[in-house]
C-alpha cells in the first residue's frame, strides 16, 4: 500500500464569497484524501504538458487544472443532487519525466477505481489517456475507450507523447481495437496512413463531417451503441471550434460547438459503466476571457449533474 500523499499535491480552493446564501461548488466538495471513502466521484489534476512539447506542440496545458478548477468551484451546485459527493484529491506530483508522472497518475486512478469511485481527470496533455486507460484495464480487464478528438492519437513513436496514448494502449494489449471509438476526427489533421490503419485494425471511426450529416443529436445513439464495459471517455478540447475554445494546444476553426460538448458530457454520464472522464489539452496561455477553461468546467459540472 502506497501513501497517497507521496503522489499528490493538495488543492486549496478560494473560499471567498460575498453572500452566505450563495452556495458554491467548493462548499459541497471535499479537498482531503482522508475523505475518499465518502466520495462518489474523485477529481485528480495532472498539471503537465511534457507530452505536448515532445509532440512539438505549444506549451501551456500544464496550467489547465488550476484554470478549470478556479471556474468549476465557483459554479452553483444543484439543490437536488446531494447524492453526488465530490472529493478533489489534488494534483499529481510532476517531478521527473513523463513516464514517472504517468506511473503516479495510473496508481492514483487505479486506487480510486478499486475504491469504487467514478474518476474525473484534468490534464495536461492528452497523453494522460494512456495512464487512465492503463489504470482502468488493470482494475477491470476488458475496457472501452471513447475519444472525442480531432486526432486519432495512434502515432508510432519511440517515446510517449500527446499523439501516442491510444497506440500505447493498443500495443500493450490493454485495449482491443474494436473497443476504441474515435469521434470527431478531422481527416486533414491526421495522416492517411493512420486513418487507413485505424480502419484496418477495426477501430470505430466517426469523422466530424459524418457527425455533421446526422439530423438528430448524435450522442444518445453513440453512447447506447458502446459496449457495456468500463468506459474511459476522453474529451480533448482541440475538437471544439477555436471560436468557442481558443485556448487549446492545437486550435482549429472547425469543430464541435460548446453546446455539443455539454451534450456529450451529459450522455457519457448516463452510460451504465461510465468510470473515467478526462479532459485534456486546455491551454490557458492562449485562452480568451477563460472561455475554454469555462467550457471544460461546465463539462465537468454536466458529467456530475447532467444537463440542467
């Protein structure tokens, strides 16, 4: 048994508010590892962008967990969801290399899953999907991954980075190709080699243009089509159009809308085996009026409480 304090840096919220009747999310959340047993959900930050920089992306995502929390904990919790009990375990310690950070994150996520908690992880770069998926597979065996992203993240590389997490999971037999659902893929952001390989492997690929051709809300049929296996749902914020999410590692003028992202988070929530929900690639260094961090915070809120 390891000591959680050896892996984590506690998060301390800003408790200042003007009105005692103005209940905030911070008022109904706990911020100590000792409260883990009381939680239905735990939140973990992974404040690093090593994988983004290894992938020659622009740095800044290391500041995302703090930026997202600063908004999330000032949101107003619904009065009718006292059954949701969130414990924020803090941030993964980020000394050492990316592989060291992944090992710590995997250990904390696996520990939380073994305690039967639903886990929310805030990156950081999208390389966190490898650690989160590894923890899920270690705990439950066969898993399903849903990656809402502009990119496939199955690039081959001699070292891990933000473009390799699902390749790493596949190569280590932690994830079956048929259980990997890649949604919102933008072909111009992926090489034809990897698009062809993904389809040949049997991965479930839905491009952004295919989503746009659907006349109805795409999320309900997508979520209900997933196998009823422990689910890792990843929201890479670069799948959102840059007019609504400018602060990301790899911006694009086309992508999902803010409303569609919240619809996605709400539908993931009702999947019977939704186990890990992660948000990655928010980059506060390029954000405008905290727009991207705010959308990420609202996605966490929606995953907890549903569409209000």
